[in-house]
């Protein structure tokens, strides 16, 4: 099960980020879309993900109006998956601070 919360300008998204949680993640992201300032997405708690989640993130990024999205604490394996898929550049600023 996915878990997420907003604290200031940082959204923490973790847990099971697969198609099973897609609707809940989409609703959470859609509600963030109204914000006009920069937003940090912290993926420190992400345990599993799939291509459906990656597509959902990309769709959300493209539809977002307003400030930039900064990705933090992306799991190394997720960043590797993005590189393999040729999508890493679309997640500018992804870091692995954990």
C-alpha cells in the first residue's frame, strides 16, 4: 500500500508504488497540482514501483502548472530503472540523500 503526506512544500511518497496504488497516488498528485510554487517530492520510503507509476509521475509532471518539481531521495534502483528506460532527464534533480 502506498503512503503519502504533504509537509510544507514537500510531498513524501512511499510504500508500494505499483498499479495497485495508482488511483490513490493519482488523486494525491492531482490535489498537489493546484500549488503554484516549487514542490519537492521525497521518495525515501518507496519500496516497490512499476512502469505504471513512472507513467503516472510523468503525466503529472507534464500537466502541472506552476513551479518546478524537485525529486529527492529517489531509491538508487528506481533511478537506475529510469536511466534504462531513457527517462532519467525528465526527473531533473533526483538525488539519493537517504
